[in-house]
C-alpha cells in the first residue's frame, strides 16, 4: 500500500497535513495553515522539494 497525505483541521481551526506510510504510521507533519489551500500548497512543496533535499546530520 502506498503512502498518503491527509489534510485535516486542528483544535484551533487551522489546516494541517500529515504524511502517512503505507502501514498507517505518521512519518511527517506539516505546520498550521490559515487556509486549506495553504495546506495543499505545503503538500505540493514537500512533493517537489523532498527528492532533492540533502540530509544534514546535526547530531555530530
């Protein structure tokens, strides 16, 4: 089963998104957006930018 993005509203009425793996585990969460369109744009940004994003290890 493929992963999926879910758009939802939080307790303050803001729009958020989360990325779930195929097994249902939440693997990423977006910030709070004032509009649903903002949350959808956030999803598109993740989809576009994630493949090129570098990994920065700040634990060392």
